[in-house]
C-alpha cells in the first residue's frame, strides 16, 4: 500500500490492518498495543476511543478477517461452471497462494488465535467458535447442494464432509507455517477435492464407529529416584504450553508451577527458547510411540482402522484434558514459526518425521491391499496430517466432539480402497 493510500485510511482501519499483520507475525500475546500504534502511526487515544481494550480490538480484527474469508469462499461457491469439489479445490488453492505470497506468514487468523487463546480465554474461545460455526455452515450448504447434483459423495452427510474440509483447511496451514513446503500445500489441495468425489458413494463404511481401545502396554516401573528439577520443569512446561501457548507462558509461571528455583531453569536450559526445544523433544517421543503402538499392536485390523484408533487415542487425551492437549507441534507452529527460526526448524523436522511415519504405514498397507493405490502416499499423508491437526484446531474452540468423530470417518475415507 502506498503512503498516500495509507494516509487516506481512517485511524480505525489503519489500526486493524496493522493489528492483523502483527497478530499473524507474533500472535495475540506477542503483540503489544504500543507496537500496533507504532505500526499504524496513530496516537494511543485513538486506539482506546475505537476499541476500549486489547480484547475488543482482537474481536474487531476477527470480524474483519471473517468478512475477508467469507468473501473468498462466496466467490468460489458461486462458480456454477465448476463442480462443488472443483470449487473447494480452487478455494483452497487460492488460500494457499495468498499464504505463500505473504512469505509463509498469513495463514488463517481464526486458526492461529484458536490454537493460542481457546484454552486460556473463554471470551475468545466463544468468539472463535462463532467464526468456525459460520464457516462450517457455509461449507455444509455448498456440499449439500453438490450432493443434490450428484457431484459430491453421498455416503457421508454434508455436515461430516464440512467438518472434514474445515479441519483440512486449518490443519494444512498450521503445518505449512513450519514446513514452508509448496508440495505439501499442493497435496492437501488435491486431497480436498478427492475426498469429496462421488466415486466411492456406493461404499458403506464397514466398521464400528466406537473409539477403539489403545494397545495394552506394560505398567511403567515406579521411579527409583526423586524426579530432578529438569524433569519437573519439563512436566509442567508441556502443561503450560498447551494451556497458554509460547508467548503466554512466562518463566516465572513455570518456576512457580514446578516449584524449582530460577537458577535451576537457567542451569538446565539457558533460555525459554531452549527449554521449549527440550519440551518438543520429549513430546515427539510420545507422539511417535503412540502411532507405532497402534501399527504394531493391532495386526488384526486393516490400516484404516489402525490409523483411526491412533487418532481416537489422541482425541481421548485431548477431550479428557479439557480440550487442551492437542498436537503440541501444531499448536506452537501457529505462534513461533514466524518469530523463531530455531523453533520453526525443529517443528518442521517433527512434522516431516510424523508425515514420513504415516507414509511408511500407508506403504505397508498398500502391500497388504487395504490402502487405496490410486493416490500417492505423499498426498494421503498430507491429508491425514492436516485432518488430525485441523480437528484439534477447530475443536479447541468449538468443543465439538461430533466434529472430531467426523474427522475419524474422513481418515477412513482417505485410506480405504
């Protein structure tokens, strides 16, 4: 935007434009009102005249984003020269193009703030749930129209398909913030269209939708030594990162929760960034072991149901935690991928490893004949990763367990021949 055009904008519009840009870059907690004022070039009194508080300012930024997002979806929804799956593929492709052209920065403000604020601010959770519910309803209406014209598969209700598409959109951009990988975006775009196509409409899902029980594991031995300060910091750190996010978690709050002296924190980690890297290392070990246990512990199940069981276990943990403990790599990606290169790089590595693990599972299933072979494992793994991460992004705000079940159905649809 030129200087003259900027000068013609009202103070309110300039504040909202600057605020959205800073929220994308540093998140809500990482954006100070003074930084918004400096970027917008307006006096502090103007901020409080128009908004009154930072919370109200964030709500206004979300209103502005909702209008922007609604406009893009409406424009593609009205393309009667395209089928509904083609419209949603094009819609997703445009979102991806805008994201890449922003320098891998401007993903989805609703998803970004849902990951950061839904577990710590009830007012924001409710506001974000409203945005997501309206988005889902727009998708449902379009998909129902596509089903009426036999353009969209009939074996899943439009409501379930809307949950799956919304999850894929959210999960794709969460991962892409860290990955910065055009091929991943392209794969997710292709799979959004494929999952909607009616070619499998005559197939009934032949599985019990009751969540599967996790594989049995031996009870861990009782610790023979007192837990160290480092152990206590890591245990409490993961709880606080899930609850408050990176910028919302202070070192002082961590020390109080773990009940260790400040010197111990800096002795073991040196900085908040280094501490978070250590937490991610511990968390990744859990994530990989959980997927591996489902793959190796249920030989009697087809691949689709092993992956659904893995997802069901993650969901059970998520719901039992009060919709907090989702996927830590995805949660942090929305906050730190644009502000910390060491953390972004680590998160990208963890996401690539997760995707590679999924690809091995899919390739093995293909050899057994229970995984569809008309799609590359790269596209399938991108879809699965996006569905799982996006389900948690959405449900962090909506607290909708039905939508979580819809994603379980979509996981089976992505994998089953």
